[in-house]
C-alpha cells in the first residue's frame, strides 16, 4: 500500500478579483488526491461527505487510483461547505461561511486494508481526529505528515502539541509557524517547532516560495512569479499532495529527494491557482509538469565559482 | 574610471527590537560605497554633508578607494538626519524625524574627473537631481542604475518618469514596484516599469529575496533565512552597492553575470543587517564574503533530472 490521505471533501464558493463560483468541489483530502495522483495511483482516502456530494467527483478520484472505501457517505445530510473571498493580495482571505454539516460529527475510521500505509498525510482537521487516525495504524508508515491551522492553535492547543509529538513532518504557512512558535524569525520558529516533535518542517510562504528544514539544513524553494493568481484555494493542499505523491513514487526520504518533492509540490501548486477549484489539476499531462519543473530549475539557476 | 556613486551621506538614529543608537553614520551614498568597496577601489562619491559630519567616516571611505572630492562640506550647516523605528516585522518602519538640513539645497556637481565613469549608481534622491547628474556626463556609462521611493512617486511623478527613460536599471522594493506600475502582480509590474525605460529591473523583497527581470527572463534570488535581523537600515543600499561593485569589478553585463551580482549584493546585505549602521561592512574579509555566497549556493541547490 502506498499513500493514505485523511482530509475533507467538500463544496466551496469562491470569489476572487477575477471571478466567482457558487459551488465547486474542494476540501483538503480532495485537493491532495488530485495532486498526488500525478505521481501514484495507489491512494486511500478517508473522509466524509453528505448525500448531496458529486458522484462524478468521487468517480474521478477512483479513476486516478484512489480507494474511496474510507469515504463515509451520510444519507440525508449535507457536505461540508466553505465560502471565501480573496482580494488583490491573495495571501489573505475573508471566510464568509463555514457550514460544518457532516464534518461536525466526523469520526475517521480506517478500513482494515488502510492500516499499513507506506505514507500518511493528515490534512487540516481537528488534532484529536489526527491522533485517532494515527492510533488505528498497525504499522508505522515511512513518513507521517500533517497540516494544521491557526484555528486549532486557538482552541485545541493540547491535542495539537500531542499530535506534533507523533509525526515526522509538519506543513504550515509562515503566519501559522509564527503563531505556533511565538517567534517572528522563521529560523527560530523552525527550531522551536521541531523541538515539539516533527524532524522535518515545511514553511509555505505563498508567492514567496517555501522553506524545508531538517537537522541543520535549510532549502529555499522559489515560487514562480505569476502574471495572475486566479484562485489560490487549495494551493497549499495541492503542494502537500504533490510533495507526498512524489515521495510515495520515489520512496526516498533523503534530504536531497525531499527537496525535489518540494519543487514538484510547488509546480503542482502553480497549476492549481490557474483556474477555480481543482479543475486545472484534472487535465495535467506528464509533459506539462516536467516543463513547469524546468522553469523552476531555470529561475533559481546561477553559476558562481568561488576562489 | 570605475564606479560613480551619487547619494546621501548622513546621520541616523535607529531603534529596533534589539537596541537603539542615537547618532550613527548612514545615507545611501555611504552604504553603497561601504558595500561596493569590497569589489572595487575606484569609486567617486558625489554628496553633501554639514560641518558636523565625521571626518573619520570620510577618511574611511577614502581608505577603501573612494575619491571624495565630489562631497561638498557646508560650513556652519548640519548634515542630513533621519530617525526611524522598526518593529518585529522589519519589512516596515516608522520614520520619526527627517531633518533635510544640507540636503534641502543639494546641487550635485560632478568634478571634471568624474564625468566619464564606467558605471553610475544614483541613490534615492530627488529625480530632478538624478537627471542633473546624468546631464553632466561626458560619456555614456556602461550601465546607469537608480534607486527611488514612494515619496518621489507622490510628489515628483513627471521627473521620475523622465529619469526612468534615461537609465538602464531600476532597483526598487516590491511595494514601490506596485505603486509605480499600479499593478499588484510583480510580473505585470515589471512589464509596465520596463516599458518606461529601464531594460533591467531588480525588485527587492526583503526577507523573501529579490527578482531580476530582463527581456523575457526572470531570476529569483533567495534571501538567507536569518535568526535575527538586528538592524535593516541600509540593507537595500548595501545590496545595490554590492551589485554595482561586482559589475564594476567584472565588467560583464550578461544576464548570467548580473545574476551573480544579485547574489553578491544579497550576501553583502545579509551582513549589513547583523549590526547597527554600516559597522559590519567595515570589517568584512574576502573569505567571509565567499563563505556567505557559498551558503546562498547551497540553500537553493537541488538536482532534478527530467525525462
């Protein structure tokens, strides 16, 4: 077995300076699978949706190699719904509506054949549920990664600390890293966060790229300077999915390979923002991804010979 | 002749979360020479100071190869004085005091032996004065670079447009690039700014690195993730000085070499912020600079072989 994904599958309504959609599929688990599916066709998804959810979207996930037997479909209930609005500075957004619906009572249960994954990524959900998933595993995966957000730092601090002690990699943005560590300097923040458990840390900086920390090493990955960011929703989950998918494909946890994973994750995220929702991720060819990675290679390339 | 520098030489009072100084030497021309002096000892400085200015600082500038015969010393007058306060987010600062003093009547006059420089950098002063300097040149330099700021966009728009039509390279930060172009996307901003004249554009992003634009090419230079930024005053001018000094030393205006210049400029700026004012720049060894550049090489290094 390969990559176990636990996260939300939902409907989103999104407004950006470039347009508006009233109802599009989203959710962290959904974006992660869309992205990771470019590297592995051996994914298991644990999530919950209402009776209203798109069967086409679930079929699409199956078509790219996702076992959806861990997706609970709640009869007579509604899917998780989020609505948000972005302004010109796409690093910030206003949440307009959060209807938890089925997510309010989500109890992630791993089917028996999901309990020995090689890789595990826990999307941004209640740390108590993240712990519950890890406790159901029968074997320790090669790598356990989690995402989280400011909300859980505010209301679920103790469980967040506990789950950080159980994982190998935390993926957060710069603002979240600062809140979690109470340090402004990202170098100091990284040190404090890794003291809580995760030996690897990725800090995403939106249009400014991402940092990967491990031991005394740091890798600074660029973001592509884009003409337009059409819709940033899901870019973080797409990054995480591309990163984990690349690791699941290559099965190499060296720092050198983790850096490659960060570049592939960044490349996938740069596609995600080109259209609303996960649409752009559905139509990607291997060639397009390789061409995008080539741009990442060129944009930071320089050649200095030191004395 | 090599590098002509036009800019302020001044006193600063600075407060940061790490400490406070009441009176330290500063000014764009001063920082540029301190930084460029690591690469060339053939600099000419045009500036103005009051009778109160430090003769030791002027002697130091001479000792690193600066011809200061273009620095006017106004008897009975006071030097330009700036005072500012930084908070934890060092990308922003509050200006507390701006006493123009001698700067109010500054009339940059090039001594005859300053009129054929190979390279020219015009620090952030009134665009009318930048134009006046260019008009005194007897030969076109290999490269003319300027810095500017939001203030001149607000009060000297026409002259700023005019000087942009006369130069090869503009060096600004991201906020300034957005205000100048009225575009949020830095890619679109770069396109609009280069349509005004400069064929090269550097956009500095503080702790997020810098972008170099030329033709249809972009280079994304990292900044080092630092434990502490002690005092960011002068970091932008130090970047510009390191960049121009490196070009003056190598005399190679290819895009490949400009990228190296951006890395050397970034390395010098990373030293500048370690102490108050230009102090750290006075004590740098060649070996320290090379070691710092090595860190820049390693931090963005990755190795992907595409199919």
